C-alpha cells in the first residue's frame, strides 16, 4: 500500500498514471478545499471535517472513480452506460484510452458534495 497519492501514482504504468493524474487535477480544481489522502488503499480527497469526497484507483484492466458513497453512482448509471462506461454501486470504471468526460466527473463530484451537505 502506498503512503501518499504521489507514491501510488508513481508505481503505475505511464498510461494509467497520466489518466489518473488528469482525473486528480479535475477533482482538485472542483474541490480545492479538500486535502489529498489515502483511504481504502486508494488516493482520494477528504473535506475539512473528515468526509471523503472521492477516490480513484488503478487495476490491471481498468481505472476507477469512487465517490465514497453508494448513493451517487446509481444516479449516473444510465448515462455512463450510454457513454460506454461500466459502473458498480460505488464507482465508474474507465481506461486510459477512454477517460471519463470532465463534465461527467464534475457532476458526480457535485452530487457527492450535495450528499455530504
């Protein structure tokens, strides 16, 4: 397990690292008050006060965005499927070759922030 988001990303192959760095930048821009951390063995962003906003991770065949809530992604499942992305209750899966659209990431983050209150 990596101790920091930078260490986590540094161990990845270049295409995965670059795709997750791009996602990281979008999250950072959308939630500048959040601090970066490692949670559930993945890099993520935590709001002041402790609530996790979202995490991201690399696996052998895909990458994932995880808003640390079972209530956010189901609301985007049909749109994600129409765009060619698989979802689970907790995340959206994508590849370096088919990254998540920035607008979709922004709306997922907005939904998570609304849920956090």
